[in-house]
């Protein structure tokens, strides 16, 4: 006696079709991965907290040309700011007050760098807060990139030898700034 087994015919494998939605999803994931990779790489570039301050040239809003090394022998406070930045607005009177404390000294320079801001808004900001120290636009963000700033405000204190002595992420007060600068002045340029 023979037994027959009924077998069903094997089904052909199903083909998967990728629709426009699936392709868009994959493309989106790739774009997000690239953005994260760039952000991660940028995080590896930190602000200088010591060593030689990156050199740069700038033209003030008044049209005067300088380079950072022009101020060698002086303590230089560099503050990156923007008119659209809330913490910068809180900090502006503190910076101006500290500058007024030093403005008759030949040993201290204050320099504001307007980050990603347009000229008229920057000038209006400086007028609003009565800012009288040197300020310059960061055209093309080349200065900000040299200092690897992550946001505004950020402040760098450069000693008399052109070395980064302090880096302050976020706002700063008049008293804290004066304490830092006076400490460097008391050292007389000794690193």
C-alpha cells in the first residue's frame, strides 16, 4: 500500500518593493547620522583654555583695523556676543561697567566680537547699552571658528604674553571680570 502525501506547491518568495516613503525614511536617517557626526566632530574642537590665543585681524565698527597681536603686553578681554542673545543683553551692562573701571589704563583692552549679527542691529545694541570699548563684526564667523565658540556669550581673557589665561562660558559679572584682570595685572605678564 502506498501512501501519498499531499504537498502544497512551494510559494514563490515575495518581492519587497521600496516605496517613496521607505526611501525618504532611509534618506532621513542618513542625513540625521551625518548631522550627528558633524556635531560630534565639532565637539572635539573645544575652546582654547590655555596656550597661545589664536591670532586674528579685525575691523571695528568705526572702521579701524587691528590684529590681536597689536595688544601684546596688555591684558585683553574678548567677548563674543550677539544682539539677539538674551544672556548677552544681561551681561552687556556688566562688561561696560568693568570697561569703565579700566578705560584710563594703558594695560587693558576690551574687545567685543559680534557673532552672526548684522551691522545695524549690532550698532543699535551697542548704543542701547552705551558700549564704548572696541567692537567688531565677525564677518563670515572666521574669528568665532578660530576660537571654536559653541554659543554666545563666551569670554576669553588673554594675558600680556598673548596666552589664553581664562575662558568663561556664559555670562560674566563686573566683579568677577575685574578680579581676573587684576590678578593678571599683578603678575605683570609672568605666565
